[in-house]
């Protein structure tokens, strides 16, 4: 499995998240010194979007390449299935292979295909473990065909249930609404009030700038926006995956 493809995506994603996050912190720190402008609020939203997107993409790819390693491979042997990752070499006899489903997405975009999203499969074994295969697997078509040949029990192709699709959709919309509310509230209240106080007995007037949001409130809003943004992105991805899964998917299973 060519997991080395994940490194560029992980590095680029995390770099984008880091740069966008640093710029966002600088903008938020400076927001108390200047009156609010609408373009300023839009800039904050764009920066949060870049930071969240880079963080999700980069962290997912980094976790996968660390867990699986760059030398991950599968072997279909006469006696069973072998799976080698960065931390373990596992093998199961064919009688312990309980089932497999697979799905191919011919309309996948080039970046998604580069990350192996054009094909996905899951092999279930007796201990409940699920072995994930994707388009990064070298000659995945031959691998799945060989597994099918070793486990001839076939059942009717299945489809995912429609209500899951709509559940992910509504959860995604709700998370997006929370994200938008927090970003808008933060942008609209990022300014400050000026309090003019004349010092008795002098001609000096002090000006005190009181921010609309305290540091603690601003921190909580930013954290909430990040969490709800990640949730919205995750549920949106699950929704589109579920919709794509309405097409029949191949499956075979044992007892």
C-alpha cells in the first residue's frame, strides 16, 4: 500500500492550518484596537475555514501514515490472509474471514484518487477487526478478487439505509449553523467601547478602551467555532459518502 502519498497531504494540510491559525490569532489580537468592519469579519471566517480544512486533512493523513506505516502490505496465501503494518504482522486463516464489502467510485476527482478515495473495501474477521483497503493498495482489484475466490459464500448486494444519509445531513447543517453563529457573533463583537474620564483638578482626560468580549469569552468562542466547524465538515463528508453508498455495493459473508 502506497501510504507515502499521504505525507505531502499531511504536511501541506498542517502547514496551511498553522499559517492560517497564526494569522487568525494575530487578527483577533488586533481586533480590539480597531473598530469593527464587515470585511474584517469575512476575513476571520475565511481564515477559520482554511485552518479547519488544513487541520482535518493534515491530521487524518498523518494519523493514517503513522498507524499503517509506509511498508503496509496484504498477502493472500493458501492458508489465509496476511496484513502487515508499521506495528504488527497479523494473519487469519480463511475460516476466520467473516465477510467483505467493497465499493468503487469511478467519478472521483484526481486529488481524491491520489489519496486512494476512488476505491474502498472492508474485510471483517472473527475477532471483529475490520481490515480497510483503499485505492492506495497496489492492484486492489486482484486482491479483492483473490479474497472472493477464497471465500465463495455470496449474498445479495446491499445498500446503505437512506435515513443515515439524512441524519448526517441534518447534523451537518446544525453544526454549520452553530459554526456560523459563533463566527458572526465573534466578528460583530470584536470591537471595543471608549470610556472618557476627566481627571479632577486637571485638564487631562483619560481614554479607556473596554473590549466587547473578554479574553476568556473570545477563547471559548474560537474553540467552539473550531469544534463545530470540524463537526460540520465531518458530517458533510459522511452525508456524501452515504449518498454515494445508495448504489449497490458488493459483499460476501460467512456465518
